[in-house]
C-alpha cells in the first residue's frame, strides 16, 4: 500500500503543488481588500470576512488537483492493465486515499496559512469595531473565548475541521471519477452539490444544516450555530456519497473499467 501511495503521489505531485501554491497565495492576497472599509473588534475577524469568498469555491479547490486522474486512467484503459499487477481493492483504496488526503491538506493549508498571514499583517492595525452596550459580541460566537483570546488555536482547530470536510469532498469527487464518463461533471460535481444543498436548506429555513455553514460557521448569527448542527452538513454529504455508490454500482451496475 505504501508503494501504491507513492506511485499515486508521483502522478499528481506537479499539478497538486501548483494548485496548492496558487490557492495559498490567493488566500493571503485576499486578506488585503478586507483590511479597510469594514468594522472589526479583532484581527481574526478580517480572516473570517475574507474566507466567505471560499465558502462556495472550496469544493473546486479540493478536487481540481487530483480528481481528473482516475477519469483518464479509465479512459486510456490503464485501469484494466493494473489487474495483473496489483489487487483491485488496494489500487482503488490507494487512489482514494491520495485524492481525499490531498484535498484535505490543500484545504487545511490555504485556510491556516491565510489565518497566519492575516494575524501577522494586521497586527499593528488599529481596529474600529463597535461594541454593543459595552460588550464584545465576538465572545458570543461559537467558541468565542478562543476566537477572541486564542485566535491561532481557534484558526488551527477550524482549519483541521475544514480539512475533514475537504477529505469528504475529495471522496465525492473520487466517487464520481469512478463511474461518471464526463470530466466536466467529475470536476464540478462537488461544487454543484454544495451549491444545491445550501440553496435547498436555505429555502427550507435550516441553513445551519448546510455544509457551507459547517465550513464557515461565521456566515450565520451565533445563536443559530451549535456543534451538533455543524455535523449535519458533512453527514448529509456522506449519505449522498453512499447513495451515489449504490446507484452506480448496484442499481445501474456500472463498471469502473468501462468508459
């Protein structure tokens, strides 16, 4: 398995590293327009504000570097050639792990590096936040004490949580690449799912169950957010992945070796 993971890394390392550098650089540059023109009580709120740009596009960031590989291996009949050299199960698992772990890492790095850049660059900036009746409303947010007093720890934990979501998003992209014969659907499928899920749940009046809210709890009022609600979005995504696998492999009986 270790050798298979190394092999998969060699296949995607250049597009992956390029995507990682671009997304990380973008996460830092994006901080700059939000430094002025807004009211903040704490520097970390600048990072939260800039992160809203990523709330919809993070599925694209997660899947673009690696989810294309399985499609082209199926298209070029490379998958069939591996049957005589390696276990089908081990080969699929190694590709899934590399794809999903790669998605998790890229999400974590662009999130946490953006936080570090924000806190360092804005360290000496005078904030002009308005406190309601003398109280700091940031303390009322989910884990507000850590947000205000331990921003690095707060950002680290949130980035790890986002990495977990990235891992699941990468799994969705990989699942689509196993069965779907259209590269455009494979690469945009996770993005479309996130958008539609968020839209439907917003219409139903439960936007706090959306995976976008799980990814960025700051987009809703703090009274609407709880740890239990943040778990619903990823859970619904896992259910959707399971349904997708059942639909393609059992109901439609699609083979991953046919394209």
